[in-house]
C-alpha cells in the first residue's frame, strides 16, 4: 500500500468525544458511528428506500476508576429515567485526528442520550486488567462538520 495511502493518515486511536455539559471524557474505546437508510422489501423481491435515516447508536468504555467521568455518566443516565429531565439529550462532537494531530474529520452528534450501562465481568483469576464500564449512547442524528 506504500505510495497509495496519502501521508498523515487517521489512526484508530486518535479520537475525542466531546459532549456539551459533560466533563472531558476519556473513552478507551468508541464503536463506529453507523448511518443507515430505512429500506423495505417489496413483494417482487426488490428493496426500496423508506426515505428516512435510522437513529444511530454507539458504545464507549470508560475506566471505572475515573470517578468524575463515571459520576457524570451516571447522572446523564439518570436524566433519561422517570421523571425524565429536559436535559437528557445532549449535543456533542466525535472528532477524528490524523497522526500529526490535525482534525481531519468531525461529526456533530444531535440528541445524544445514554440508554444503557454495562459493568465489567469480574474474575479473580484475571491478571488485573483495567475495569471498564460500557455505555450505550443513542443519537437522533449525526452529521459531518469537518
């Protein structure tokens, strides 16, 4: 691939997740943002567009010992529970950087809300790996801004 891939590529480990109203987050992983158009199967076995895009969903992992981030995520999760807070949906940005640190790509996250928390499995035979909480975030929309 030498000579085919342009210099200053975007590695998968240079990203940021900024959620307005939240402290700086350190997601150790962030699943990819998927965009999909609704489709319908017709009786003649063709597929047609429904015209609308589906809501997106992605997951992040936060180290459990990052107390401020964990507390902020818990509060955000509670905001979506009864009685639902008017602040449970938040705007944000997913930022992807190149090797040099330049922002190459960014996506505006519209109507982000936490819908699920999964605590890590525990195992006394483990070697002491870092404990990560997995948070599921659903979006009304995401759009490229850079």
